[in-house]
C-alpha cells in the first residue's frame, strides 16, 4: 500500500468513525454493533503501520 493510499484509507476510516459516533450520540441503535470497535481497531492498525 502506498503512502497516498494509506492516507486516503485513514481519512475514510475517520469519516466512518465520525458517522458511527454521531449515530450513537443521537441515541439510535447502530446498524452493526461491532462496526464501532472494528473501525477503531482498523485506524489503530493503520497508524501503527504508518509509524514503522
């Protein structure tokens, strides 16, 4: 994965996390209960890979 692709994926994941947080804050039930946790973990993996 190139640096540009990683940065694009990071932005995509951050936007997805923002949407999930907004959905959670409004009191709605998330469409996928594991999506919040999976998105956070994906961001962490990507940040770890970028820092190596």
